[in-house]
């Protein structure tokens, strides 16, 4: 239970998780920008485009990443301008554009994946195998709990 006392809140799991999410996001974003010239949000969009299970039109990308349509639009514009992605049209509906990575985009995406793996290895290096297993299982449980409570309210 979260106490309204300031110190108790700072020591709470939810606050520590929030701090970790912010810190990791900023760290990954800075590393990707310096090493690959991609932001974390651009990388996430490329991840969505590369996933064969999901439609890769702008609206579907925004929904799957829980980003605003405007934010996705801005990033897509930059990715297209820098020849990292290109448009392809649906044969059924020529007004709807799908996105695909160019050769440059695939190369950047692969470099970004390697960079994220290096970051993951660096972060995981402070834990032994048992600790990694415990944290992964705990995160899965928390994710499931939050996802289920979120979907039951929709």
C-alpha cells in the first residue's frame, strides 16, 4: 500500500519502476541517437514496421505503440525524408499507405538492435541468472495484471 508520506512514496515500488522506465528510456534514446542516429521512438516505429504480424499503416503503428497519431506522423515524416522507410500502396485501397524499410533502414534497424542488445547485456550484468529469472517473471506478472485490469475497464 502506498503511504501519502513523501519518503514512503519515493521508496515505493511504483515510484522506483517509474524512475527506472524514465532512466532506461532516456539512456536508450541517447545511445541510439549517438550510435545509430535514430531516436527510441523512431526505432520503435521501425520495429512495428518490421513485424509481419501487424499492419504497418500509420494508424495501426500508433495504436500498437500507444503513441499519438501526430507523434507517429512526425517520426514517419523524418524516417521517409531520410530514406529509412518508403511508402507502398495497398492494392485494395490505394489511398492507404503501408510502410516498409529501405536497405538503409534495414541496416540502421540491425545496428539499433545490436546497440539495444549491448545495453541489455550491460544492464543485466549486475544480476545473476536467478535474479534475472525472478525479475522477468515478476515483470510478466505485473504486466499481465495491469493489462487485464486495463482491458476489463474498456
